[in-house]
C-alpha cells in the first residue's frame, strides 16, 4: 500500500516508535516514543552511548529486529510506503531497493566461504533477475564505484583477503547495489584507523552526491557527526533527548547529556582535560523515576528526579527533553 506523503521532500518518517523485548528478567523497553524525519539527500546522525536504542530503532524500521520483539508506532512511512500495513514479503522487497543497511562489523557481515563476486552478484540475480555474466559485470563496476583497485581481479577474492577498510567498502558496495533511497550506516568507521575512517566518510559523501540518497548515520563518534551530518538526534535510555542541526548542537547543546558527550570527546588543537560521563547508563528494565539521566546529571534538581521531561519543540527542527535546559539555566544564573 502506498500513501501520499505530506512533504514530498521527506523520504522516511517515523512517529511514536516503541520497541520492547520480553526477557526472563521482564520486559525491556528498548525504544520509547521515538519520532524523526529524514529528508532526501540529507544526513541525520543518531548519537548516544551503546544501548541507547539507536540500532534497535533503525532495525525496527527495516523490519529486521531479532528476538521476541514487539514493535509499535503511530506512523512509519518509507518513500510513500506505509510500513505499518505491509506484510513481511512486501517489506523484504523494499530492503536493498528502497532502504539498505551498512553493518558495523564487515568481517561478520560478509560470508567467509563465498567470493566477493558471488555475494555481490547474488543481489542482482535475486532482485533483478540478471544472468550470471551480467551480475558479474555489474559487480565489477560496483567495486570500482567504491574505489577498489583491480576490481576485475579482486572480484574473485574472499573477505579475509581484504583489509578492514576494503571490507567496509565492499559492505557499502553491497548496500548501494540497487540504488536505495535511504542508506542506514551503523557505526561505519568502527575499529578503523583515522586515515581509513576519513576515506570511508569521503566515500559516503561522494555516493550520496551521486545517487541522491539520504543517510541515517548511527554513531557515538562526535567527530564523525561534525564531519558528515547535517542534523543530529541524541538518544539516551531508549528516548530522544535532543534534536537539532549540527551547528545548534555543537554551539549550544540544551540537554546536559549532549553537553556531557561533547565534554568527553577529544578535540583538535586543545589541551583541555576530557571529562568522562560519571556513572553508567541505567537498566532498561528498571529505569529511574523522572529523567533517566538524572543520576548522572550535575544539573539535576528535585523535579528531575520526580517527573519525566517530555520532548519539547523550541522551534522547527530543534527540540529537547529537559526541565532545565542548559542555555536557560546559564541565562538564569
């Protein structure tokens, strides 16, 4: 089923997303009331510590959440397709052609017993019905598009014969093979040295310009955010706590968690001491009352321990879930 979108510039719209898992210890609410929109051709970064709900949110959109999961949402539309009404077979057909995913662990994502040519060629044969010869030719061109040298020869190599950076390029090639409208990049530069990280980010920028696709970038690296994203959504304990442009976030973070993330990240040309975030993220089975961040927050007040703050829109594209936003606190002080 295809529905008319209110904004033709929006390729992905999610509202009121909730994802929970039934476990032996009880119900884990991994994602709570998450909403975001992704425009065509833009990069939106989902930021937060491990376990904040970033990957679960995007996998719920793709319909590939593992385990005993319950997914609910008031709206979930992808390029005009209402994902809430599609059956599993229809969703499967969208994966790869409309929305695609770059996993963070290339060595685990690639099949070690199949050549790269076989793995890439399978995409064309299964989705487009191409012949083996045509699939091979397209796969070689695909490797060239992600700047792998000697593609004609390396097409027959296996994953272990490539470096970590080259394997990541192959994963990206696999994800863009069918020209998707949305690319989800889940920690695409994890475990790569800084030089290779820059090359991968440059490649994503280049492909976005060429293909016009939107990118949903999942990361905890604020350097990657500053380098590649246009808008940012910060997650903590399964909820969005702040959204805004990259300039907004880096110039004037409103939520103490966002500010704490920035204070804990190294910066160029500075000798300032890094300030790690005190404590640990809360258990999703037994969240603290009020604001989930209050046990770790240096700015907390009594209200923070009692009432959960809602995500309040300050202006279009800028929102925060904090009773005492930092800028207002600084102004009052």
